[in-house]
């Protein structure tokens, strides 16, 4: 079963350094972030089957990471492949868009 990993400054680099990662920068108070979270939760198995590992970064708790990746609006979703940023989306994205991005 696929799971969502919570990333912090301490585990970010080692986590995303291998494979394909979809990282959701979000906050608890953000309505669109909650909408995006439901889309990700509902498509978790499909995203995992497409080869992606899913992670979240709470921008309130990890402001340094948000600044590092110039996250100015949330939700922001970034796709990493072997540690390199390859795609970025700002705002709520549909599942198919995310699936296409991680393939």
C-alpha cells in the first residue's frame, strides 16, 4: 500500500535523491491545499503504480524548504527525479495532470 511521507529539512535531500517524487507544499489553513490533498489521497495508488513516491511539506513547519524552492503560493507541487526538480505546478491540479507529470 502506498503512503505519503512528511518531509522536513532533515530528511528532504536523502528522500528525493532517488526515484520519482511528487512533493506537495501545503498548509493546514489553506482550503485549496485541502482540495489538492483529497485528489492526491484518492489517486495515491495510481500515482504509486506510475512509479511516484508521494510526500508533503508543511510550509508553516518547514519555511526554509519552501524558501529554498521559491514556493510563494500554495498548493505548489514539485516533481523530482533522482533529486532534480523537473516539473512544478501552482494551484490545484487534477489527478491526470499529476499522473502525466510523474510518468
